[in-house]
C-alpha cells in the first residue's frame, strides 16, 4: 500500500502554496485540505502518483471540486504541484 508524508506546517510556509491558494481564493485550511485529499485520492487510483493522461475534470471529480476543474488544474500546474502532462 502506498502512502504519502504530508507535513502541513511545512507546506504552509512554501511560497508555491501561498501563490496557489491566493490564486484560487482559498483559505490556508481549505488549500491544505484540498492538497491532502488530492494526493490521498491519487494514491488510491494511481499508486505510483503518475497522473499522465488524466484530465482536469477527473482530478476535480476525485476531490469534489468539479465546478472549477480547469482553474484548479491550471493553478496546480502553474505553482508546481503537478508536472506537465
């Protein structure tokens, strides 16, 4: 079983985290919750964490954010939370 180490106190201090959450208009806790949920869900469906071929709407659906799939995907890409597809 795959697992991920997630240190919220460290993530909160990253500039890319700040820029990501500000772009989306999210609070610190909302953005932390989203990222934690995102990687938890990814590991459930893709144990190696590789999202190659995934579409923004699929990722948004996994995390319950289907209303703004492209916006969230773009922010994840721009701020270094995802690699290029």
